[in-house]
C-alpha cells in the first residue's frame, strides 16, 4: 500500500476542488446565512462536502480498486452527500429540510455496510473468537454508523472544528490499523486524514467555506465504517475502547447534549446552543481558543487510545 502517494493525491484533489466549488457556491447563492443560533456573521459557501467526497472516493477507488470497503464508502457517501446538499440548499434558501426523510436515509445508509460484509462480529479472547448473535452484530453496526453520522454533524459548529477532530480521529485509526496489519482499512484512514487536512486549510478560522451537512455526515459515516472494518475487528473486550476513545470528543459531546435536551424537555433533534463549543464561547473563549482546546482534548483521547492498544495487545 502506498500511503504517502494516496494521501498526496487526495490532498491535491480536495485542495484544487474546494476553491472551485467555493466560487460556484458564491455565484449561485449556495451559502450558509447567519442566524441567531450560528456564530458566523456573513454568508459562507456550503459546497465543501462535495470536495471531500470526490477526493476520498476517487483516491480510494484508484488505490484499492472495487472492493467491499470502497463500494461501501462510494455508494453510502454518495447518498449522504446528495441528501446533505439538499439539506444545505434548503438552509441557503432560508428554509428547513424535513427531519424524518433524513433519518430514514441515514438509517438506510447505516445498514449499507452489512450488504458488503462490514459489521461488528464479536470479540476475540485467548480461547478464540466469541461471535455475537447475528442480530446483535447487525443492530450494533447500524447503531454505531447511524450515531457517528450524526455526531460529526453535531460538532460542526465552529470554524475548523469537525475537520480538525476528524483529522485526529482518522490518524488514530490509521495507526491502529497499521498495528493490526489491516492495510485496506489503513488506506482509507490515511486518505481521510489527507482530505481533512486539505479542507482545513480553507475551513480554519476565518472559514472561507463550510463542509455543510453533506460533508459532516459523510465524514461521520467514513469514520464509522473505518472503525467497524478495522478497530472493531478481532477486538478484545478492553481494546473496544480504542475506537471509542479515538472518537471520544463527538461521542461525549453528543451524550452530554442529548442528556441536557432530555432534562430540559426539548426534542432530541432540535438544534440549540448546548454543544461544548457553544458553552466554551459563552465562557469567553474565542473561536480559535475554543477549537484549540477541543483539539487538545481530542489529541489526548487519541493518545490514550493508542496507549491502550499498545499496552493490551
């Protein structure tokens, strides 16, 4: 596997596409307009997700060919980007895209990896593999992928936050896959790293483009599939912590927000300003300080996950 060349190609594709799509979005009014809930003060183009998808999918197919993993990312990602762009288009026009069609599509996409044999199967032990009942593996896989699709979308509220956290998570999953000699999974992970870094060049404060729902849901899906195909394979009861820690920031943020919404009697799907980045900014941190602090937390989670992997393998 030529990880360096694949990463370089993906970086180049995303770096070239982003400014082109940015011009297109500005020309046709495909922008995220400021509201009372949002932090930015001027309209920002919303086509970044399409650049991420093209860069990742093209590079993955070129270096891995037609495989269950590349088909899972290519097909599932395409569906998510399409529905995400429709959602982003609704925002650009000042309206809201209905929730339930998105939920149904997210669930369908979350089930897609099962068709290609990518699912949580069980736990390894000194006495061999302990396989879960088929239904449990199916349910667990769907819940995991569906949750990550939404979790990355939830944290995409400050310039550079989602793309930076996804970079750290992908890098951690890449190292874990190499350690476990899962080379096809490692290829996807390093491609994700390259795509996120290239996008971050345009998305860090002050952001010149947003990934929108199209990009955030696609990144969440790709990270979830990477974890199922890699870190969750042949995992022991303890090393299950590796992907959970690698994705600790979006998982904890979502858990806290959902708990707050339940306690306040709000709908779980209702957008609000209860996320960690909103709280930090209410405490007086700037966008850069907020993002830097969350990066630090994500990096600590990633390091802890790798310590767990090395110590217990």
